[in-house]
């Protein structure tokens, strides 16, 4: 490990030394650009554009004044940073123009002496001329007026807002003053006052600008039309109104190919999949190893760029094989100090999904009261039984059996609450900017004692030390605490398990809030086996968490010339997660999974950190029609994970002494440690022609410590191209831009840490007082295994239509997986039972993504902006391994690998269930019931703007796919399924009739033979209608599973809805408030699905908690 680190440090030092050695030559080349004799005719505007790009300066001028003007430039002329004004005046004075530098900008205007013989510069005198006032109109690029545009005087606190007709006015401005025009969704515009009193400003929409700039790999900003891969941007404002616990929830449906599976469980993070795989999270150019989207407050986000293509993420290496979610955080913007507050509060208002149970029968079996199952006696029929009295806290005879607990689950739950509050302060000026943000989220869960507190503090800033050197820094601190996160899933701690699956409606849960009969000894509860009082679980069987994350980055950028720059970026994050579990001594569910009947306390402490450090040298040059862009860099990535688990053994010495010290026997202690280092060298070369044809080539080589020395380094190449076809072909009038793109890349994924090593176990005092070490008979290390590999390509097209009112993007991708690492069984003669190999089985993931967005309706005072995202992707077998691939008929080249199989109920040729002695017969073989992946997923995002009102509605869903509905199927076994409350059950329990006859047939003669896969070889069976009467309970408990438990998981969800009002600036003018708005908000408003009793959004049913509808209010104020 030390050797790897030493090599990486040397590589970085060599690159830095090389850059320093090149510095004098680079500067000399920039200062001396003399040409041989001769002259060159050049449009004046082109010269100014070239000077702006070369020296990073800005010119202000009237385009009409310079149109058609050409200068004759001597080839011997040399422009330097210090002589721009002098040399420019030499060439433009004959044109009746003068150039004057005022502050940081150059102004080109008419000179007082148009002949140029004696040029006077009074027209650009830095002494201001006081104006009475200016007026104007703001429009978009299509000529529509823009209301609500903020017009601010740069360097001052004065501002105005355009009215409903796009008109604005401002008094007491001077020549040379700069007005800044800003509006959400549009690029900012700066306009310099130069004698005019009325002017028109045109603002371009960011979302549909043809030259839109997006953030790409390693934080590099590039024009979207130059990219050979799919990138989709989400503005930060899209996730800053309806603010829940997880910002990822608001991303659902916003990006084609990005599927977010939202859990209904308390404190559970959403699962994020990009093109079917996990995505790397990158914040301000740094790929952090220990952070999730939950660690980034939504109010801190400027934009989210999702890099989906192979070339897009190739420079990040194996961590980004599934793609990248790249977050750009907000920096200080505008002049002066700004304070913004964003508060959103939502409360639970009903459920989208809630388990239903029968309320006619008590706990027990075969119609009798018992301590298990819910197939007991009829309720509300005058029956009595020996049962528990929660008031006297003892069993009593002749207790009435009534359905007092029809709503036990609802009555046990509490109203959920989410508050998400943010306050941030920012300031910017000539020499930099800073921004500080404090965010707090409180989530009161729907079960007692579930409450989550999340604190986030972020601090960022930029220092412009000079025209050449900038320094950016960012720091974030995140902390989450919750006293109780337990109570979910199938198990003794699950509330759904307790209240809907295995206990009946003959008791009222609210009468058991006082859960102790004798504190720390006996529960107030009717059950003596299996189940604990849910209130005791909530307040005594605690599973608490304390999670902390700190991340920081520092980026230094030095421009040697306008073409050559060096970037050094240091990124670091550290986490500390602590989880405690405690079990009281009075728990009922002990040896069956309840930790320990004599009490238990355990603590798990996980600590880790990662560092990601980059050095990049970038060069870009534009020569006539050609553009060149190159980058070379190195990265060192290193992480450490440590853990320590400790638990009491065989109980607590004192019932309330929750500590490792309280262990009856010596405590169990299990430490853990893992680390990895990856050293990388990479580069990118891009070439463009006429701003229409682009070619991009990248390469990265990694040295990974987790691989053996022989396989430690591996190379990732990629290539991408983009061609703007509309530059070469005559397009219909409605086509603004149309481009084709394509890309190809390879990825390598190394083995997990220590996966390939031969490990040994240690045993303390194995031989009297001597310790021992031995190889476990489990996994044989495989030092020569290759990294798993993927080769991927994609093609796509994008277009802007109808004067940029509509944008369309379509992509097709293909990922080929080979050399996949797989753990397989081996002969026990080797001394081990398994090892890792590179299997010969290969698969292909194919997918299509479509996104459309635009302004559907745009009229005076009203606009409807909409986006549709659609995607589909599936994995297919390509090659099978002759030894290790499953020997199943559905595992074939070209077949999908997401099949759902299970044993099936035998049926005759007409589809009737076959019975034996009155019971349905389950096959010994498996059958395919469908595919687990959906046919497609979609998002439908809408914004309506009418005057000062804004409404938003986001709808998303997944169509197709099957899933086992555990709660629906298992309730047939327990006796709580509402469909079991029927005449057959009544007849059996009330009338004592056990003569239920299942629909189907029975075999009266003949036999059937199957092959190894369940295919019928021969069949001579003859059938007759089933006529055997049996117990309905026995039949219902048996006839479950197989296709009975599989359901279609299609759903459509109204994810978010908001209706907001923005207060007019005139109303706020005297209050000191710069902007203010109020919005009604809702999340998870409606769910449409045929999946019973559970929300299929989570993509896995395991007695999931009810899905909540949240409604609330958002208030935003800016000062």
C-alpha cells in the first residue's frame, strides 16, 4: 500500500514539475506572437471576439455601429494584455471610433473627431453624465414580453421589476452604469448605459438555448451540442418548493433513464438507478465516497447534470460505470449581501396504500380462541372467551369477543410531519463571493417514537486573486439522529407484522399504551408467545442512530494564458455512523429472533474517510474554423472504512443497565477494517470544426490496490462524436438545430476489497492459553482473476424546434458485460468450498430514452411549460458459461435475465386447478410468471405560469413487471386477508361445516411424466370435477404462493403538486424584502395501481409501511 501511495505521489510531483518547467516558455509564447511581413483584412467584430477569448477581457459596443467595419491588420502587430487600448485605437481611429478602458471593460464608441486626425475621448470620459432616467422593455428570444424580470443597478442596492407587459424603468442612472437583468430560467444579461434613455433587452432561455453549457466529467463545462453522449440537466429550482425528507424523491421522473424507487419506510433512503445501475455522486467536481443525495440540501443546489453516456463518465473510472449525478452548488451571486429563507412544512393527509384486514374473526385457529393465527371465533356474535383485560392486566373469563380493533393499525399510528427549513446568506463582489447555508429537516414518522432530525451546514466561496488565479472552497457538515428506526418488515419487530398479520381485531390497541404490568419484568399484553406489545417495541426495544458526515474541497485554478490553465483540486470526506440496539429483559419474542430474553445491548460504530485529489492541465485553442481542447490529469483516490461491533452476551446484569459492561458473559466484539487506493492518469483530446462537427477521445489508466499485481492496472478508452446536421443541410423552417451523436467506451470493475485474498481466522485461547490461526474452509482466493468488464456504445439525436419552443432528445444504448466475476462452488478436495472466477457468461443491456420539453402554450400572461421523459431498458443473455450458467430452459442466448419464477399450481388442459383429496396440488417444478423489470418508466413534468401565480404538477410511474405481494399472500396463511371473510368461512366457524369444495378438477385415472424442467413427456390423466369437501381454513392456508402471490406492479403516481403566488416587487418595495412567495405543496398526492395493500414504488414487498400523502405550505423570503 505504501509503495502504491509513493508511486502516485511521484506521478503528481512529476506533473507539477513539468507544468512549472513549461511556464516560462508558455508565457513567452503568449507575449510574442509576431508574424512575418504582410497584412490581413479582418472584421472588427471578429478581432474583438478573438481578443476577448485570448486575454479573457470584455468589450462593450453597439453591434450596429461595428457592423460591416473591417480593419487591415499588419501581421507584425503584437497584442499584449497591457497594450490592447493603444493598438486598438491605432486601427479603429480612421473608422471614426475610439477605444477606452473604464474599470475592467473596454468601450468602443464614436469619437468626437470622425476623421481621426486628432482623436478626443470626451465621449468615453469616465466622468459620469447624470441621466434623468431610463426605460425599456424585456423580451425573450421569440419576441414575447417577460414580466417579473429583476433589473438591478450593479454595485448598488436599487432594483426594479418588469411589469406584465415587460416594461421597466429606473431613475438617476449615469452613463457607464451597468444594469443586470435576471429571471429564473433565463441567462443573466448586463447592459451598459451609454446616453440612451430607452432600450430593449432580449433574454435567452437557459433550458432551450442552442449553446447551452452543461457540467461534464471532472467538473468541465462544455457546450451541450458538442457532446457525443446523453446529458440531462435539472435546475435546482425544480427541487426547492416541495421539499420532503429526501431531495431524490423530487428528482423522480425528471430525467429519462433515471429511476428512483422511493421507500415508504422511516429513514429509508430512495434507491437510485441510472440505466439500471447505481450512479456516482459528484459534488462540485469531487466524487465523494461516503455521501448520498440526502447529504445535500436542495436549497444549496444550483443545477443537477446527469451524465448518462459511456464517454460522459469514462474519465471517472469504474466508480462511474453506471453514470454520474453531478451537482453544482450555489455560489454567491450578484452584488451586495443577500439573505434567503425557504421553509416548507407538510403534514400527513391520508394514505396512498394501507393494508386491509378482515374484522369478523378473532385470533386463534379452527374457530377457537388461541395464542396464534387469526382463524378464531366469530366476533360481534355474543361469544365470550378467557382473554386479557388491559385495565386489570390479567386474564379473565367470559370476556366478550367484539371487533373493537377494526382500525388497530390506524389507531396505533400518529400523524406524520415534515419540516424542511433553510436560511442562507451570500455576498459577492469584485474579488470573489461566499455563501453560507443552514438547513434543518425534522421528520415525525407515522409510528410512535419515530422522529428524525437532520442538520446540514454548508459554506462555500470563491476568491479571484487576479485575472489568472482563482481559488474555490466548499465545506459541508451533515448530522442525522433518530431514537428509533425499528418496526418494519416481516419479523417480530414489524408493526405491520404485529397489527395486521398475526393479531386479531378483538382488542383495541389504544388500551395497551401502558405497556408494563410489572416494569422491566412483565408486559401488559395478551400474548404469551411470539408477539410483543407494539408500544413496548416503540419505546423500549430501541434501535437508534447517530450519523455524521463532513466533506470539504479546495480548487485552485491558474491561467498561464487564455489557452492554458492548471487546476488542482483536493476533496475529502469523513463519516461516523453509530447504531445502538437495546432489548428489555421482559420481551416475549426471545429465542425466535428477539435478540435475547434476558436483555441485550449492542453498539455498532462505523468510521471512515476518503480523499480524491486531482491535478489537471487544460489547453484550448480556436484557430479560424477549428477548435482544439485537450486535458491531461492525474487522480489519487483512497478510502478507509473501520468498524467496531460490540454486544452483550446471555443477557444484562441489570434490567435497565444498557451498556456493554452489563453483559452477563464476556461481550462479543467484532472489529472490521478495509481500505483501497486507486491511482489514475487520464487525458482528453477534442477537436471541433465550424462549431458543428466534434470529436472527443478520452483515456484513463487505473492502478487498483484491490487487484493482484498482475492485474492491477487497466485502461479505459472512449470516443464520442457529435455532428450538427442543421449546419450542413437545409432544414424546414421549424427546425432550429438538429444534431446526431454517438459514443463508445469500455469500463473495468475491480474486485471488492480482500475478495481475492486468502484469509485466515484467529481464535483466542484455542490451546489452553495459546492463540491459533487457520484458513476457513469457505472461499479460496483467486489472485489472477481479471476485473469485470463492460463495453458500451450509444447513438442519439437531439433537436430544437419551433424557434426553440420544443426540444427533443432520443438515445439508444447498448452495454455488453463480460469477464464478470462470480463466486462458484468447487470440489471440497481443494480444502475450500468456493472461489471466484471470470465466468464465460455474458449479458447485454439495451435501452432507449426519450425526452421532450418545451413551452406548450405561451400567450400574454400565461405559459405552460412541460417535459416528458420516457425510458426502457432490459438485460439479455448473450453467451452462456457451459459449466456455471443455470441449466434452465428460460436461460438461453437472447432471453431476458430478469425473469420471475416460482412453483405453480397444476392445471388441466382447460386451466382448471387439479386437486388431490380436496387440496390443490403444487408442482415440484418452476415456471416463468413474468419479468421483474418494468416495460418502461416515465415522468410528466408541468409548470403553469399565469401572472404572479405558478402551479406545478409532476406525474411519474412504471408500467409492467411483476412482483411477489408478500402481505397479500401471507395474510391468507395468517387469516387476516379481507377476502377470507366470506360465506365459506362463516359456514365453518359458525355452523361447524367443514365441507368446502375448491373449484377445479381431480384425477380419476392415468398418470403424467415430466422431464427435469417440468415439461410434460406423457400424459394419460383423466379428470372429473373436484367434489371433495374439506376445511375452508386448511384450503385457504394451502392455496397460496405460486401465481397466487404474483401481481402486476404497474403504478402511476401524482408525485408533487404546488400552487404558488409571487408577491409583486411594488408591494414589497418599502418593506426591505427583495422577493417573497407562498405556495401550497403536496407530495405523493395520488396513486393508481392494482397492486394490493402496498405501494409498488419501492419495488419490493416485505410488509411495507403505509404510503403517506403529505400536504403543506412553502414560504420563501429574500432580503
